[in-house]
């Protein structure tokens, strides 16, 4: 499944979080914020929209659970793990390409000075 770049970032983060264990939908955004030291603060609406996409694609499953209130518990699937690995590899390649580009630009600036 193809996702747009900004959406792919959300997908990768959510799948990575769920790869460490199931989570309730309303806990995912705060967990990502906590794990990033507050550098990334996703909106609940965006997280839930991505979770819906992921479920439709077969990358996560969900179950309704009743405790104090009714909540959805999300869990990554085998397909979701494969997608996470693919997205992570793609992101690493893009970061490596950007590093090479920045180095080349910086080297060019240094030589021109």
C-alpha cells in the first residue's frame, strides 16, 4: 500500500509503536509524544484516521474493549510488520540520500569560500 509522505510518517510511527504491543487508540498519540520527549505531538483525529486506513489495509486489527468506557484496542498484523519494515527501510534510504546531498552542498560551499 502506498501512503503520501506525511501520512507515511504517521503510519511508520503508529506501526512501530504497535509492534511493541497492542494499544488503545486514544493512548497512541500521547505515547508517541512521550516517547519523542514532546517533539512530536500528533492530533487524536489524525491518529484515528490513520488507524482506520491501517485497519482497512489489513495492517492492524482492533477489538472493542469495555473497562470504565468502551475503547478500541489496536494490534499490528504480520502484514503490518512487513509494511513497517518496508517504510522504515525507505525512510532510512531517504535520510541517507539527504545526508549525502547536505554533505555535497556543504563541501561545495566550503571550497567556494
